[in-house]
């Protein structure tokens, strides 16, 4: 992994190479034909830095992460004529397939991405197919299960080897895994396996056991998450962070927090984790506050109190550094929770949105502002009675890392809030059906995935879930399409 910098030290291009010497030589060989954009890049290169990783797949992932963090202008310029890749899953069709595409359409399919490397995505899907068998296309006139079914890679819809309902349930797990919910999916499969064994359905239990084995093996390969392979002393942003804040050691685990709600309803909080400066989605967690409160300070205090409980510290470990999305009020609420839980040694900082100020609470253990480093970065600070407000140029590596963590925590919180809001809307629709209580609603949504899925189900399918009597009532209320 290499970084081209301009005369001011700003990273203007991130790339990867198996042999760095050969790649750098290519940039500066006058005999090589270069397009105007690459020519402009070469003219601005004043310095080169690099990081070593263990494999090409790791380099592909790290390259994408560093581009998201630094947004180097030449990565954008040199890629704007190259289409990004997406994973396409037409979940709602009668014959769902999984594929990759460069052009997402408004066709009702589920799209994931974009991803900068089609090769990596295809390799990842190939590995995931062993755990979550899926079809890649429907062959005209095909009536028998394909060879892929006998290899355990296809659901075998042609011969009814797998029901459409079970296949969609399998695709939901695949989509959750792609979204970074690996731990949740593994726990769900473990529960299903135990339930199957308890009712002596040993064939199903064995199938789920095989899925778990594949997923366990997948965790040793880099697909959508990172590994402890980086020499973090070469990470520019982490170096600046350690020097500026006077941290005792490199923060291997940085946690970012944000709150999302709408006028105090569906209040949620996000916890994102960056391990060695790189997003680690398998470690992300989300919280739904126990008391819905239109007060971000109260909500932040509750979230950090729960995060730093003895139970969660034992399960997730301790953060090396905590970044709060917000200014003095949010940071004060978070540090009060930390101190009340007896974890005052964990350094906390905030990032205020308006000026992108780094907020430091005076007297915080493990954080000491280094004025010499601040001056070197071209920044300045101001003080209140209890806080230090630090302004660092937005072009610095340090600020770009903190912005990346903050933006990811905001995205994760908003996405969870949106899910809860949609569920509440669906629940309110089902609330109007007489005789349908919380347990029945849960069964229907778990089976059909959404209110739309219920409306599209046949009365026989609904009967199999809630019984004939309730099925007639549900069919009457949900939509005229149920027949």
C-alpha cells in the first residue's frame, strides 16, 4: 500500500502494488504513455510513503478504507471513468438470484455497494455461497436442479428442493452478513441448530452445523472486515493523533458514538469500532435506549453507562480511545457515565460538527494537548472553564480519520433508527387487525420479512404460520392481493 503526497504533505493518491519499486518506476518512466490525469498526478508528487500488508486481498480492502478516509483527489479523478461494482440480489422475485453489476437500476432489487474491486467482490461471494447457497441465474426451461445444487451451492428451486420461503430466509442471512452482521448471524444459526437438535430434526441441525463451519473458516479470510496485520506505526493519522493528544500508546481500538431519534421517539445509539485505524464492522454494536427521551445528553449518558458496564467490558473489551459525535454537552455526559462506571482512565474526546473542533475535557486522564504538535499541524486552540477546543486544518490526516469515524457512527445510528421507524409503522398497520397480538405479529414478520411480504403471501402460506382461523382475518385486512 503506497501514498503519494504533494508538497504540503497532503495525500493525493492511494494505491497498492505487489512490488512497490516497480510500480513507482512506472509512474516516472518518460517512455511510458500516460493519460492527462496521470500526468497531472505525477507532476504533483513530492513524497511517497507506504505500508506493508500480508496479501493482495488485504491490500484491496485497505486501499478502499484509506480512500474513504482521505478522499485523495486523484483517486477520484482517475476512477471517475471506471464504473464501481455492486452486489445485486432480486430478493422479491419468484426466482431470486445473486449477481454483480456496474449499473444499479430502479428495478426493486436490493443493491449493496459500491465496491472499487469487482474481483474482490466476486471472490467474496464465491466463498459466501458455500454458507448461503444461492442461484446466479434462471435458465429458460430448466426443470431439474443444476449441478450447483448437488455441490451445495444452489437452493434447487427447480425441483422444489428448497421452498421459496426458506430460500429467502437464507438470502436475508446473506444480506446481513454482507452488511457486517457476522456475529449476529452466527449466533442466530447456533440458536437454530440447537432448536433443531432439541426437536430431533438432526438433518437440519447437521446442515446448519456445516454452515457454521464454513463461516468459521471464512472469518480467517479478509472479505468485508480487517485483521490485526497492519503496522500501525506507519498510519499517518494515528501518528498525528498520538502526538497531538499525548496518548501513551497507539489506540488500537477506537470507538465512535452517535445518537439518532425523531423528537424523542425510536431513540437509538451507535457504537462503531476502528481497529488499527480501519473500520471493523463485526465489532459494531447498536443500542435502543430504555427510556425514550428528547435529550441527547441524557441518551449519551445512558449509552455509555451500558457500554462500560462490567458485562459489556467482559464481552467486548475496553476501548483505547472514545470519540463522541458532538460538542461539550455530549462529551460531558459521556465522561460522567465513564467516571461513574470506574473507567476514568479511558481517554474520551468529542468532535463538534460546525467547526470540526476536537473537544477535550480538562483534567481527563490520558489526554494532554501538545501545543508544539498543534502549531506544526497549523492549528490553534481556545479554552473555556472546563474544555479545550482544538482547531486543526480539515486537510490534516488526523481530522480526516476522526471525520471518517464520526460519519460512520452517524450513518450506523441513522440506519438503525430508520429500521425501527419502519417496524413501528408496520406494527401499527398490523395493530388494526383484531385477534393479532404481539406474538402473532412477530411470527408474521419473521416469516414474510415485511408487511409487503405478508400482503403477497397466499392464505395457505399464512395459515401455515398462524392457523386457518387467524389467516382468514389477516387476509381480510392486509390487502385484496391475498387469495
